C-alpha cells in the first residue's frame, strides 16, 4: 500500500484516517515477537499514529472551527487519541490503518 493513501481512500464524515505507530510485542523475557494482528494491536491499546487524511466534515461544526487547521492538526502530524477508539480499515497491506473520530484526538506532536 502506498504512503499516499489519500489518493486511494478517504475517510467519510467526521473521521480521520490514521496509521497507528509500530508496536513491539515482547515476551516477559524480552523476546520480540512477530508482527501483530488486528486483535493484538487493539488489545495492546495503541493510541498514537500519523494522520493520513481527513473526512470532508472533520473539525467542522465545532464552535469557531472551520476545519482541521483551526484545531492545529494537519496531514502528517503525529497524534495521541483515546485508547480503544477507532475502526480498523481492512487493508491487506497495512493492518495499522484506522478511522478515528475527530473529537477523540488529545494531543499533537509539534
């Protein structure tokens, strides 16, 4: 899957497409295990990633807000959001893609 996912898919409505951060799954003795499945990523509670695309109504309708820029977020930003939110998008090439509601972002790395 290309890094320029927005040319292939856009989230609908107020959702934001995010690629979750890599997560190392280690045993208690420190052995790093193979890549994670959807359920393992969700169970791990990964709650940060990079914004890939905004839905057409993301960040619109909030008081004094006309779009993502008014909230200080843009495509490419690294963000933190609430744990266990979002819907996994079933892309065979990248199991880390989720759509997350715009209201669940808590911080952006500048």
